[in-house]
């Protein structure tokens, strides 16, 4: 049972990692005018990604400002997700050994 919960948590973290990456890529595609922002599909995708990521980005943005127009909050979120994933995986392997 414990293995299933840990595996679920790691999977959720992994999925959210990809959501953050997708959000980052879409924001760059919009910034460089590669995708049509007037398209309803693109608008829906951007809105969904923003709804999933902005609540996590906002507290980080309050603490760390943008530097020269660069927003480092996605990178910080990705590092935090990797750190959290490593802690969970390590505690699971340590619990299995101990």
C-alpha cells in the first residue's frame, strides 16, 4: 500500500513537471509570435496551463523579481519538484531498507 501511494505521488509530480515545461514552451512560442494567440485552441491551452501554474508561480514571483524581463519562477518550480521527488524516492528506498 505504501508503495502505491509513493508511486502515485511521484507520478503526480512528474505530470506537473511536464505541465510546467509545456507552460514555459508555450509562453516562449507566444513571445516570439510563433503561434497564433487569436486561435481559440491556443487560447484554451494557454488558459488551462496558466490555471495550473500561476497559483504556484505567484508566491515565487513575490519573493524573486524578474531580472531583465526573465521570469525564473518556472525554473525554481522545476527545481523544487525535482527536490521533492528525490526526497520522496529516497525516503521510500530508505524505508524499504530499514
